[in-house]
């Protein structure tokens, strides 16, 4: 649009006012699901993009008349689908502040503040969740938190890390093996109630995912996992990754970490804990019993999720964030969005 400073100031004021009105309107209830059919957008927009710039008023009107009409209103008091909306006034202000600097924090040199703010705030978060000291930066071991773009992305990253670890170990034992042969023997485990992103990550990583049955508490316990591992080892497969869950998306149940953690440590299996639904509850001491077992071992991976920070360290007020804590073979993701 090529806005000059006066126009930008006017547009910004108008957009902020509209955001406030939108939020206040939805808190009064009303329709949350749009009455549209697939393909509706093509009927509302031209076949080709504009060749000349349009005024911000035109774009503003398009958003109101075209986009809002097909929007599911997640922040409405009447909407109960999926999980709570990860947006608030502080998070939007954080986004605006971050956009003003246009920093890309892929290294300390590219943005010292971005890198160091992330480091400091991840330590804040680890302490708020009462995680062991080895999840903090500047302590023994390669611990510390980093921010990722989504829970799905973080699950994939941990599975790829576990896969590469096994490949290195197997090649050191027998260099004649091919990477394809090693990968084909790998097996990962998760509850059949785990989020679909877990199974999707296994497909991307080319690792077989075995979805386990649950006990009477809708939980994967130690005996269920141990039996599956023994069955696969008899077939010369390589058990290498377990995704436990704190708060399954469908029914908010918890896998038995107290039993799973020592099995993973004894079997040299990477343990990843996905707490996309209930991880933020660990901020409250009275709910930390759901994560018993997290502080026992030293060599696994844990994932938690909680609305804490932004997609970049400078977006510290954005509530759609996903934070990964890592130490050795241990990762913890904090976020509430899937």
C-alpha cells in the first residue's frame, strides 16, 4: 500500500479500535461458525491480484466484508472447539512491537537481544514450572529452552533428533549397515489417543509409529510399553522413541510417566512428553502431580506446552508460542496450541 507516516498512524488507530470492538462484540455471544461452503472465497475476490496499489481503506473493507464473513470466531464466549484461543491484548501488543524491529533471530549476531531474551525467559519458564536445574542455560550439560513455531514442528524435531542419534549409534556398532536399513528397523511408540501430529511426524521421519492401547485410566502404563518393546526386539526392530502425553486432546488423560520414564532410560529410548493440552497447568503447584516422573531421569526428552511467549523471543507477549527445553537427549515444549 505504500503508506506514509500520517496514513499509517490513522490506519493503526482505526485497526486497534476495530480489534477492541470485535472482541467486545464476541464476548456478548452470537454466531461463532460462519455460514459458508468450501470455495466461497473465490466468489468474493477477483481472479487475479491487483496490479496497482490499493488504499488501506480498501484493504480494511475487504477484511471486514470478505475475511470476517468466513472466520471461525475462536475468541467468542460461545466457542468451545479444539482448545482456548491463544490471543489476548498483551499478545497483540507484543506482535506489534516485534514487527516494528523486523529482527530475524537466527543467530546472536543477527539479533543479540532476540537471542538473549529468549535464553533468559526460557529460564524463567523452566523455574516457573519447577523443572530440574539441568533444564536451565549455563548449568551442567547442554540444557536450555528454545522457541519453536508449533507443537507439530517440535514433535517432528525431537523424532528426527532421536532418529539421528540411533543412526549414529548403529553405524558405530556396525559400519556396514546402510542408513535405510537402520531406519527401516526403527519403531516409535505413542498412545492411540495421542494427537494426530505425532503419527504425522513419524510419516515425515520415515519411522514406524506403533499406537499403543491404554489401561482402564485411558493411559499408557509401564507394562503396556514394556510388552510392546519386547515384542519388537524379538523381531530385531529398534525401539527408539516414546511420545507420552500430559492431557490428550480428545479426553485430557495422562500417560503414566512414573512408569514410562525408567523403562525408557533402561532401554535407551528417547522419551518425548507432549503436554499441548495440560502442560500449562504445571505452573500451579497443586497440579504438578500429573507430571510425576519428569524429574527422575537424565537422558530422555520431554515436551510441554503452555501459552507463555512468542514465535520469536521479542514476541514475548504473543500467546501462540511453542517452547522446547532441551538437555542432552531431553526436550520440553511449552505451548497451548497444537
